[in-house]
């Protein structure tokens, strides 16, 4: 009889559910995709129901329910922090305690009630097990990886106490060997500067990474002198005199602002060279920490494989530098590296520790199935949903669909690509993507302003046929999850125009840097996704058709959503996004929808439909 384990992460941000059957991932999804609430922190009821339906079972068929952290340990950290900081922090204590006393402290009983009332399973609470936050992250990185032995590095804001942890994985054994504890946190340092730059904490950190190439790291030395002390082995200590996140309501304080000579930027206000330079500086400091730490870990353990998870592991620029640094021969980063992936890690820990089950390596890659672990829709369901929405479409055979899409890309169209199972994690990987021609110098501007409704500096990633990646990028490794940054090869680079040297900051966003301008960042880099026939054969066919037509094996790939909206989950979501933007074409399964054919009465004001991220 099969053994099912349900993993849950909830109540902080990016809630998710994951279902294992005999240790294999059956389904995984974030709650935000169903509720349409970005980073939804509520209990993942819809994601859980999806996972159960995907397997054709009820919750009562699940042997164990694994939660991704230990609430009592987190509460212990909060209480101890407030007691040692008193009388400072009285306001934050007063704000935080009611939510804990009313709910978070009693998460087991609260979830047991949901399982009883919504899933008709009164015994579910008795089948719950709890893992520590960083152990869940580490398990999500090691167990699905292709390695039998690896160093596992987890870095995020904070779990219960740990902010950085190192584990060693061998076979089914995964043992934490050291950690750095709150309040000293590289993730919180990056988030503090994210907030200082006017972006949302726990949401806008990737914007800081994208902004960094427009600046110079002229504050990096000051940061390492005043804010963070970094040891030779990469361990670090923060000077809390400059931060307010322990006892206050803000990430930074007046001492921080005085140190850099500028007040915190307000959201949506103009970005200046100062902000670009701050972004470049925190990015350099982050890379310094991670490079020192990974070099020291390889020297100490002489293990050639590195696995990574936690929110900091989404810093694909730093990941690329670790790979190119060459100390670790192989790097594998969990595609759902944030809290959503904690649900997967908790389930895997229960499988290997609680059930004492051996780990079986497939020998043909990782166990994530390309991260295509979410819902998919039959063509009949797609047709019914589009008809119900009032859409005008034609259904064609697969080859016609591929050739029509490749031709539309070549003609400069922006295309919504809705195919197969939805991706698990924050990246669209060719299941729920907006795609375009990377050769067109207008693509970046048009996608940002007319379709994504987001800041003009935001870069776009390339999807490239895995077998052709070396022709376009200095990358000697697969990058199926868009978590490694690599440079565009020299032969494709274009020197900026002669007047470019007089430009500063955001003025350089439209400079042509390569023959693939839409995916080439200011520093000639790109966040690469290698597309593999084994994990996404349809997307691979599309890129192959585009290459046959144009000679180019690369397309622009960005997530199928607008700013502030979760990635689309259903055909209805996809059609609404088409009608709310200046997208030209939607390819939904084998259904082709041209924007020009649609009823003008169905056009939506999508630009203001979602809160800005």
C-alpha cells in the first residue's frame, strides 16, 4: 500500500502544500496561485486540495502531515528577544503577542480544526509531525538533488533561531553541523537595504539584485566596516546599533540613515545614483560572504557538491559567482528555495527520518521533474473555460500550434504561453510564461511598461535550448531553474554607443549590449534557463522551431502575470491577463487566441488591479 506524506508551510509568507507518494513528489503548489493573493500566508487549503486531487486520495489516506517549522521554538526566540531587549520593543511586543496568543502559538490545534472541518479528517492532528525551519530548507535542497553526498548551505532571514546553517548530507542522512543565529542574518541585512531603497521586504529583494549593475559598490567597504563583520570563513556578525528589526517596527533606524547620509526612499519615488550604488554595494557584500563561506566549507570537508536553499539562495548572481569560483564542482539550488519549499523539505524529512526510508538516486538528474509539479488542464477543460469567459479562439494540432507561435515570436509579438503543469517556486519555466523575441531591442521596454506594468530597469531572462547554451552563455553547467547568472559570450557582445559613457544609472537601461539585447543586462550577464527535452518537451519543441526559423535558440521568458499579481494558474487567469495587457497572443494548450479577435467589451483595467509589489 502506498505511503503518502503531506508537507505544509503556512502563516508567514508563501504558503504551500506538497504531496509525496513513497518519497516521490506527486504534486506541489503555492496557495497564492489559487487565491490570487501575492505571497499568500494563509493556510494552504486550496493547494492542499489540489495535491490530494492530483493523487486521487482524501486527507485520511495520508499517513503523515509534516509542518515546516516548530512554532514553539520560534515563540521562544521572540520571548527571549523581547526580555533581553526590555524596555525597548514594548510596542512591537504588544503588536506581535496577540497574533501569537490567538493563533500562531496553537498552530497544531488550529490546523487540526481545518483538517477536521474542511477535509473531514478528525484524526489528522494526531498524524502531524514538525521539523525545524532550516532542516526543512536543507532537506528540500539535498534530498531532491542528484548528489549522494553534499554540503548543504541554507541562508535566509530567520527560522526559529538559525539564519544561516550548514549541513552535511550523505545518502539518507542529513546532519546540521553549525549555524549562525538571530539577529545576525545576511538575509535580514539584504532585506533591510531592500526596505531602505523603498521596496517591499520579503518581496522586493530581487529588484535590488536587478538594480545593482546600474551602480558602483562604493558603500561596500563602509558596510563591511560598520554594518557587518565578516570572518575569513564567511561567518559574520551584525552591529545591531544600525538596525531596528529586533525591537522596532522598521528594518533600519536613524543611525543607519545617518551613516549613509540619505533618508529611506519612499515607494515609487525617483531612483537616483545613490540608490543604484547602495544596491551594488549590498550585492557585493552578499557575494563576499557567500564566496568566503563556500570556499571555507570546501576546504574543510573536501566534498565537491554544494546544495543551497533559503531565500538568499534565490540570489542567482551570487550563485553564478560561486559556480564560476570553481571550488565546488557541482551546485544544485532548490527551485522553490523560499518558504514554499519548506513544505517539500518537511515532507522529505518525514519520509527519510520518521519512516527511516532509504534514498534512491535516479542517476538521470534531480527529483524535481523540472519543477513542473502544479495543476495542468486537459484541452477540453481549457476550451470550456475559455468559452465560458467569452474568448474567441481556434484549436489546432500541436505542430501548427508550435509553428504559429514561432512565427509570432519572429514577428515581434508578446505571447502568453500556458502549457502543461504549473511550476513550483517563484520562477516561470515555460509552463506559465510570457515569451518574446530576444533579438528585438524594443522587447524589454514593451514587456516592462505595456505588459508587466513594472519598473523599466527590470531585466528579463533567456530560455535557451540546453544543448545550445554554450553558444550563447559562459555556462558550463545546466541551469534548468533560472537560478544561475552567466555572461553572454564575447562574440555576441556589442560595445555601447559612443555617447553611452556620459549616461548614468537608469539612463543606460536601453543601451544595446549584445545581439540579444532583451536578455543582456548592463554588465553583459543574463539569468539563464536551460530548456531540456526530458522535462519540458513542448517548450523544447518551440525553441527548436524558433531556432529553425531564425537561427536563434533563445527566447525571452518572464512570468505570466503583471506586477503584484501571482503567476497565472488557470486558463481563466491567463485570459484575464491577456485582456488586461497589451499582450498580442495567448497560446493555451492547443488553443490560439489573438488579442485583436477578442470582444473589446472584455478589455480590463489590469494595471491597477493588484497592489504593487
